[in-house]
C-alpha cells in the first residue's frame, strides 16, 4: 500500500520537482486526476497531472504504483527489469537541453 499520501504524494512531489529541475521553469497551474485501480485501496495508486509552465508551455506528469516494468532478455533464462535512461538532461549552466 502507498504511504499516507498515496501515489501523488509519494511519487508526484518528486516528479514535479524533476520537471522543474529539467526545464528550469516553475509550474504555474495544474490539474490532477488521482485514480485507484486496486480494489479496496484507500489511497490513489496512479495519477496524471497536466501543468502549465511559467513560459506558457504545457507538461504532462504521470506516475503509478501498479506498473510492472519491461523484461530484458540478454540470454537463455536471463530475465531482469530494464531501466531506461532519461532522454534529455538540462545543462545547469545554460538554458538548453542535451541528449
């Protein structure tokens, strides 16, 4: 079960902080949808947030506690979860992205 704040509080705060760090922008407005997929769960286990950033751009932040991940097979019988690297990183000394 999620912590006392649900998926939005457990993961969402970190996701929004990462959005701010990567873009260098502030979130001015947001609209959130919290969902519960696991029957009987008292707190949200999935959320989607639509954001308006300080330069007028739009952003979508989504997190879940019910996803199972992707399997990577590098040999017979070798199964493990694969973590994907971020596509872009913000250069803190400049206002640009690097891939």
